[in-house]
C-alpha cells in the first residue's frame, strides 16, 4: 500500500513585521524539522536563553484576542494562528518556527506572507508515512450563542464557518472549504483579519491592537468599510474565520480527518472543540493513511450568504 509521506521544509525563510497587539518588531523564521517533530515554536532573544513550545492543545494559555502559547513559566508566543494555518494549509507536517519577539508578525493581516515564505523554503517529503487524527464520532461544544462541532468525514478535512453579526454592515456570511494546498492558497490565504473602529480606544487602553493599522487589518465603522483599497473577497470576513480555524485546529499536532463546523465562533470556541475531541479517546484515533482522495467538486463548496456590505471587529473571538 502506498502511503503519503510526512513533509518538512527544504531550507529556512524569514519574514519580518510587527505584532498586531504588541506593536513590537519581530522576525519569524520557518525551517526544517525531523520526522514526527510536529510544529515547534522557538522563542529566541530571551534573557534565559531559547525556549521551545510544541504546537499542541495543552500549550494554549489564552484565546481571547489571539491564540497564545506558553508553558509553566508563562506566555511564550502570541498570535500563532496565521502561520500555523499556512503550514497546515500548505501540507507541512514538521517545522520549526523561530521568533525573536513575543508575537508573530501580523504582516498584511492574512497568511499570504507565510505562504510565500513556505514557497521560498520549499517543501520536501520525508521517510516516514504521514499520520492523521481521524475523527470517529461527533464532538460538540456550545459557548453562549456560539457552537462548534467536529464530526467524521471520509473525504479529508472540511471547514464550515458561519458568522452572524447584529451590526447590519456585516450581517450573516457562510463559507465552506475542502482543504487542499491549492484551495488554501487560492481561497483562504489572502483573507485578512478584521476589526471595528469603535473598539479601538477600548483595546488600546487594555494594551491590545497597538500594532493594528489599515495596512494589516480590514476596518469598518457602523456604516462602511474604511480601507480605501476595498475587500479582497466579498466574504473576506468569513474566509478569515476559516483561516483562523485552520490555524487553531493545527494545534491538534497532526492533520485532521474530519469536518469542523462553527457558528459565531472564534479562537476560544475552536480551542474548546479541539480540547473536547482530545479528551474523548473514543472520538478519535491516529491512522497512517493513503493520500486522501479529494471529492469531485471545487475546493470552495459555497460562499453562502453575505449580509449587507460586510463588517469586522477587533474583539474577543472576532478578529
């Protein structure tokens, strides 16, 4: 039986920018890792020397405004979801992600710069077969009016997202994706983080969004889009939610075989559903699989409903 092989990066590639919340400059370098290493964050530039943290559910210590990883000594790296989405979306199993600051760079608010870095580094096959976490039965979590579910799905990995804002500018949007490197690159990677201008002062006073700007965020007020260049997709907000979900679920440690659905979700819900899955040993198993057979339909299953003109928010479980 022919199995697909694990992958890593051929060489290193570096991107540089600022953290959207910290406002601090940071260099992020992705590079190769050994078979079965997974995705490992390496924080350099600390007085105590380098510290490492595995991209895993137990490493998540905060999810309010971004996904934050750390250990018993405290936070190590924040806003990891976009680079994780790029690595998982492009099919990279094992990699190191080294940062010399406390937060991954926001770049233009999407995962596009990380995809470019992956292309620059190159992806190579390794000697060991790829392993997957196969969802065996549905796992569901409700948090207030938010709902998330992982369920069995035979055709690979599928993400279905619905966002529903009371604000008339954003309204309701849905988006579904059958994950493949081609579909991720084309339909998801360029979707940017989004925020409400009305939240800015409150977030600044709380020490968040210090690096946010029109260059790295889609920004709305109650009536209109404020970015002069406009949107990249009519449903860019829903697509960015798919991007965030892919990054948060990459913390499973292995690619998932299943389908994820979220309603009014965000980082907190994504992590809660993944944690619930991992806590139920009857709900999943690790398998070595053949290259997943893709269904005979487009990577983008449907854009669903776009309510009004779109909107956004720099708030908990929103951006």
